[in-house]
C-alpha cells in the first residue's frame, strides 16, 4: 500500500499537556470514487501549482537583483513545464505503476495510459491522483533554481532539471510513495515531501551551487534583494498554496485534511515569528525577508509529518526549524564557502530533513500522533527516517554531480562574466523586467 494513503479513520488520541488536540488520519480506500474527495484533490492540485506559479517565482524573484528578476521567473516556469511533460510521459508510470525490485516502477502507464476509474489505494479517480502528483514533480526541481540565480545559463538549467526529475525525483518518490524498498522494508514515512521533495531538491541545489561556483564579487559585494515586497507576496502565496500541498496529501476532503492544514499553518506561524525574534536579537531589526524565510522554513519542516502529528505539536516543528535553519545559512556561506544564493539547502533541505526525523518522535500516540504502524516502534521508526534521509541525500548529491557535469558538456553551465555583469534578463532572454523611462 502506498504510505501516503495509510488510514486510521476516526482516530482520536489525547495529547499530553498543552498539546491536547485531535490526531490526524490519512485517506481510506473505498470501493468507488468520492465526488467530494475528487473536488478537494483538484483544488489542492491548483493550490500546489499556485505555490510554483507564481508563488515560488515571486519569492525567489524578489530576492535577486533587478537585472535578473525576469530570468528567475522564466527558469521556474520552464522547469515546471518540462517536469510536467516528463511526468505525463514516463514519470508517473515509473513512480506508481508496479514495482521492479523495490527500486523503480514500470512503463505500463506510459503517457498516462490505462488509468483506472478508481486508484486502488485511494478513493480517487486515478487521473486526479496523477494530476496532484504532477504538481509535486513540477515544483520540486523548480525549488533548486534559488541556488544558481544570477549565473546559470538557461539551457543548462532546463536540461539539468529535466534529467534530474527522472534520475533523482522519480526513484526516490517510488522508494517511499510508490511501494519501493524504503517504505516496504524499513517503514520510512514522508507525508508530503520532506524527503522526496525537500531533501532531494535541497541537497542537489547545494551541489549545483558548488559546481557553478560563486557569483561575481561574492562574498565581498553586498547583493541585496531588489524587491522585498515581491518576496513577501511570494511567501504569502507559498503559505496559502501549502495548504494544498499538505492538506491534499490526505487524499480526502474531511477532518484529516483539516488536521494536516492546521499543523501546516501552525508551524509556519511559529517559525515566522521565531525568526523575527531571532533577527531582532542578532541583527537588531526584524525584517520582511526574515519573516518570509522563517515561514518557508517552518512549512518545509512540518511537511513530512503534517498528517501524522497533532496540529499543536507543529509548534515544536516551527520553533526547531528556526533553531536549525537559521545557523545553517551562516554555516553554508561562511564556513563551507558555497554560494547557495537563496539558501535552498539551509531552508528547504535542512528543514525537510529535520522534520523527517522529528516525525519519529511526534507520531507517538502519547504525543497525540497517529501512532506507529504494526511492528514499528520509536526505535525502528527513527531508523527508517534516518536511513531515508541519509540515503536520499547521498543519492541526490552523487546523481547531481554526474548530471550537472554531463549536461555541461553539451550545454554550457555558467554565463560569461560580461553576461553576468549585464544581467541574465537581457543577455539570456532579450527583455528587461523593469523599463525605467
């Protein structure tokens, strides 16, 4: 059974102390399609696409210098479009159609052929399930764009991300969500993408930033965001869209989805305020960029566990996301000397990994969680989560090095110094985001 559709219908477990809220449940398979659940999953799909277009575009676009704003929007859009086409052709089938040795699916649903009226492990028409999963496959490689803004060539970006989706995202999604070896042998859980989405994209983004090298003048030159207001708008769209990201992963339009959404919102609110408080102490002023970054860190951290924990437990996820992601930004840039331009690894990658491991603690019934699967306990669940994070991180890193190098032999990886100096908007696309007459 696909783990994102494990059902504990009507489960209510009292929480210890102040976290006394009802626990979540995930979707139950039924004998026929549910109209209400189908409507919800279609709505959730639209919300996930909203996260990418325009949410992620504006979030990243506001953080770069004005001469590169348009290039970020085009990159995010092109990555999502390429990933969508590949998902329709082969990605869905390789992820969810059968299982070959626990490693990959088959090609029996090439081009989304032979979709069932009802997917067996949900109560949804399979085409709606495939659409929802398409939106995940589209936004995941787009997350990486924040690591190489200002300097990566457009052709290399699209080529690398297209291959990355097939070599990294699809296998990992199968290992955990498609009946593969991580879930079936070790009980690894990932409710909505802490490992499949955020760990893969975060680690690969760090590798890509290292391969490309730093931006011209970095770190000596201060490279300020050209529009914090656009970043705030993008963060707001991400926050709202994340309700579909996590709430839709229940595959039901009932209280299970509401519980996952409550956990999502709680973690984001906690993290945003905690980041502001930490900025006030460390840099003297709470900033809009800090609020937006904190919210995204909280969202990434709660994602792997949102449907397995009580909503009140998400306060811990939000606070810990800041405690870990905030110093990680400085570690990557000041100690490792890697110019991960928009902190994709420190926020998305580290947040996703942190939440994936915290899941093993807060899924416990004593803390209001959904409870361990039969044969699992805290020790075995922790082992499964750590294994999932470590193996996925290693696979993502090794595959990204190989893919980044291979694609660069056909499509140059980095813009020239003159192109970087003038800005990618005009040199790559022949347009300017802002015409000032």
